[in-house]
C-alpha cells in the first residue's frame, strides 16, 4: 500500500489482439517475406532456413527462425553518455527519456523569425542549447547547408562531441561513413571494447515500407551488432500510401517490418541491442502529404508500444511533433497530444523535440518549449508517492475545518519536490504580465533560448581526444573525396 | 443534354468502370459522335471530379479510380477518334534523384499524371542525371524530378545541365517537387516549373504542354 502510485498506461489492444497481430506477422514473413537488397544478407537468411529467391531478392522467413531471433534481443540496454550522469537506461517500466527530431536542415531564424536553410553556426548553437536543457536527454543530428555533402554526417558527429556530453544519436549516409563514426565514438569512449561496454552513440535505420530492406540498412544492422551500438529499428509505413489505409493494417505492417529487422540483426549478432521505433505515419488523402501530427499517429504508435512490451524490448515513439509551419497553437496542440500519448503508452524515448513541418524544420525556441512539454510528460508518468504521512490525515486534523495549510509544518516539509516547476508558463497577475512587456509563451521561449546561448558552455572534450578526433575526421574526409 | 451522357458523368464520378465502357458503346450505337461522347461525357465527368477534388470532397484514391473509369470509356472510343484527339497529353519522364530512395510522392504524382492523360516513364529512385538524359533521348516532352533530401536536390541542377549539354534541354519542360524543394530553388536552377503537391503537379504539367 505504501510507495509510488502505479504507472499510468494507455492501451488499445487486448492481449488476444496483440497475439493475433504477432501471429499474422509471422505468417506474412513466412508467406510474403521481405525484400533484402543485400547478397550476403540473403545468404545468411537462407543458411538460417529462409526460402530465398535471389532473382527477386526475396526471403521468406519461417516462424521458428523469427521466434529464435526474438529470444536473443536484449530486454534492456543503456544509451551511455560521455558524462555517466547523463546515461539513459532504457528498460520497461523505467522513466522515459527524450531526444530532438533529427535530420532537419531548415530553420526559423531565432532572431529574425524568417524561414531559411540551416547553417553550421545554427547546428552548433542548437547542440549547445540541447546540452543545457534537462528535458532533452540525448541528441540527434541536424545538418547545415554550408557543410560539405560528402562526410556531412561525420562532421556533424564531430560537432556533437564538441558541444555535448549527452548520448548522441547518429544518422549515417553510407556504410563507409558509419564505420568512421563508430571509430570516432571509440576514440571518445577510450577504445572499441569500452565503446561496446558503454555505447555513447546509437543509430537509427529504417526499412522502406512495405517490407523492403536496402543494402545500407543491412550493413548498418550488422555494423551496429559488431560494435555493440544500440539501434532503432525505425518502422514508418505511411497509412494509405506505403501502408494499409486501416490503422490495424498499418500496425500489422510495421510490426512485421520490425520483426524482419530483428531477424537480420540477430542472425548475425545474437544479443545486439535493438529498440522498437514505431513511427507510423498517415497520408493526407486529400493532398498526399505524410502527416506528422495526426491523431491516428498517436493511436497507432500506442499500439506499437504494446507490441514492443509483448516482445519485451525498449520502445521509442514520436513525442513533440507537428505539421505546423511555425510556433502556433496547432504546433503546441499536436506536440502536446503526441508527447503525452507516447509517455502514457510507456515509451522509453520520446522523439521530435524542436522539429516542425514534419521533419524539415527545426527551431531553437520550439526546442525550449518542447523541453517544457517533455518534462511535463516525464512528470505525468512519474506518478506520486502515497504513504501515511503524505495522506496527511494528521495535518488535516491539526488544521481542522475552516483553517488553512500555509503555515502547517506538513506544508513546509513537502513544500519542495511535490510540484512540477515550469520554466515558461506564465502564472502571475495581468498587471505583472503587462509590466514585464506582455510577452507571449513563444516570446518567453525565444528569450530563454537566447539567454542560454549567451551563457552555456558545454563540458569540453579532453584536448588529446579532440586532436585524435580531428585527425580521424581529416583522414575520413580525404578518403571520401577520392 | 443527353440522358446517357449525364449518367456517364455520374458513373465516372462513382468509379463504375464497367458501366462507363458499356454506356460509351451504347451512346455510339444510338448514333452519337465519338467527339461528343468524349467531350461531354468522359471529359465532362472528369471536370466534376477535378472540381470536387480541389474542394476537398474527393480523396486521391477516388480520383485515381475516376480516371481509370474514364479511360475505360476512352478505350471504346479510341479506334473512332482521329489520332490527334486522343493523343496523350505528353510523355513525362519521372524519377527520384540520385542518392534519394523516397518515392511515395513521386509515385503519387505519376499516378495522378497518368490519370490526367499523360504517358509516364518512371525511372524509379536513385536516378542519375545520365539516366534522365537517356530516357529523354528516347522521346519525352516533360521531365519530373523529385527529392526528399536536401542533399540530393543539387542533382536536379546537374540533370538540367546534363540535358543542356546533350542538346535536349529545348525539347523538354522540366518540373520539380518534393518536401524541401521550393519555387525559388526551381527558378535558381533553371527548371520550368515547381509543383507543391500532386494535384498542382497535374495542373502545372498541363500548363506546360498547353
């Protein structure tokens, strides 16, 4: 009876429905199979018992193989940080973490409010801002237009290491650059074995819906296994376009694709850490656009969390995300809805902070706002303590009918710690608000972003590590130019 | 206006493929001219479809089905019409840029253009400038390029330059699109047009061949 409240959990699927989806996924893998554009991958699948049509690059995977591969997927792992205090252990029932939405290369300028291409200077300030915000647990890449195209992913990682000691999430453009990035991570971690022990980077790879695994994806799955790097198997069919129109069908498809990724990974590297990254999308059937902020997305992703719980693997879902073009009410509505849904679905990672217009645009002030939304979501799923003292019967007796609790010792004892303390929400009088310039929520976020950027200095890398990294990056860029 | 053509327009709107083919034959049997059936029945039907699509009443898959229905009627008329009357609006070579594997948008544009009467040569994803040039050389009057990644957008410029170099630039109109692509970028790289979504791609392509 004493202790924490139970963890709130939103579920759509009954146990029987979860099993039905799993069974059907096994059937689809066995009868329809997956396309694997990777000769070695097909060979490995064939040797493990899959029926392979090399001409069509199709592997039909028997259910026994899927079940066997599921058994070796770890149920938990830690996204390690250069600073161990910022580690993110991903475990079922544990607290959620968050990262920004990665991949964007446009921005709404913090000073002018104008939409424009993202530049290296923005990438740096964005990383620095994320480093300072507690509601952003780890960092995903964004890219500057003025960075060279060949090796842009490598340069991004170099910048990330310089500007944060939080865990770093990677995006790789080729298998070759990925290998360089793992070598960079090994330098910072202190060696390849140390990196395996404490992986300070993680990766995302996505099959192409429906049911297609590209050669780069297979390479990445295997390289992650080799280096012990945690990998998000990111399944994102667009309902009505690259996935079925029905929510059930889209869930069925992404679950099948996740299992396909599990098989390819675990075949080569049993025990390789994988995260179920359910990123279902929905096509707007009027325009063809892939929607980021739809209500169906929240529903389908929640069902995805249930499938991940069934397989006992960590789950990452869309958090703050939106179709909106700017920091308006639509943006706040969509991102708050998705973030709370994901947290209440039991997600280990909430993804998207700072990103707008699907995955194209990032914004510093939106990042600061999403820090607040994330922390509210963290607080929501944390629940609260219940025990004799907190139930406060004694204090209620002491104060008695008609009194007040302001000066009671019980209030003093629990004054701090019970409440979430917001950083951006205005809670004072109209008079005080007008006196301080009648600033809106977004204006306050902008000022906070500027203040952090004026002051915050990230924890620097040791000089020798910096030097070694620079040497490796120069070598890599030279080799890529050839 | 004839009753049978009015029904035909409704059948197109409702995607009744068999009914439209049969009605087209019936109209011919009753002595109507192929040209009249085409203009007032088939094309007339698609005009209503286009209007309701723009108004947000019809959805993309419905429009695709309507187009398929219209084509069923057109097939019946084809032998009776002068070549110039049924010639496709044009042949468009489409593809996603080299290094880019995102193709749902490009596929959608292809289906919409086909529905509108264009002939489509789909080069798929990860398409190099050379492949575009080769396909244009085999005959086309439009090129449609798509990109989702900013890093693959420069391929659009390279392709236009390759077309110029091959002496083919004047033979084709180039239309570009994709999430990060803008009208300004289209202008900068010397494309003829930009389309923001699948529906406007059809309008823009029609405008370019008009």
